[in-house]
C-alpha cells in the first residue's frame, strides 16, 4: 500500500501543471483589451446602394433553338434533325448508283444460295459416309464450316438491308 501511494505521488509530480480557469479568463481579458475596433460597420442598407448611378442592364434572352456550328445561327431541333438526315443520306450510300445496290444484293443472294445448296448436300443421308467414323467426322466439320459461313452471309445481308433502309433506297433495287 505504501508503494502504491509513493507511485501516485511520483506520477502527479511528473505531470505539468495546467493553468486554472481563472488564469485562462485573465489572459482572454488582457487579449481583448489589446485588439483594435473596426473603423466602419457595414449594414444591409450599405449593400443595396448602387454608386454607379444607373441600374445594370438586363442581359437579353438567348434566341430560341440550338446554335448550329455550320450555319453560325440558332436553328430549331427539327431543322437540325433534317440537316443530319440529309448528311447521313449522302454519306451512307444515297450517292451510290442503282446498279451498285442491285449488284451488291445479287452477289449476297448468289453466295447465300450456294451455301444453302452445299448444306443440303452435306446433310443428305449417306449410308457409306455414316458407316465410316472418319468420313462422318469430316462431314460434320464441313457442315459446321458451311453453317458458320451461311450465318456470316445472313448477317451481311441484314446489315446491307439496314443500310439501304437508312439511305432510303427503293426496295425494288435490292429485291430479286
């Protein structure tokens, strides 16, 4: 117990003493006396005065529509859409001739027909081929290859028809 009391005494002796609340209040009062007072106090009345004499001009409302960078003037949304569609028509193939569209459609049609004919021949039952495991495996690999090519051509045809629709190509140009 004596050791405990001695330890407490030594710990309290090591802690630095903090200033008392009264001392802190005296220091704050001394600092307050040495600060300078503001020379001018501003009120809301001071803020509302305009010393320039005339009110600031109200900015004009922006013109309706959207600013066209190519025309340099505001245009309506409908006009922007029409101009964009015209640009797409010109860029996407409207400038291409009827012969181009008909030729491309015919080329795709012929390629698809050839692969469909080949697929029919490969899938036709054949006892000799089906009896030979090696021939059967080669035939199945050929069927997969032809099917992949046919899927690619069908996707090309879809893309071609969509581009013709966007370019507003008459349907009779691409149909047989």
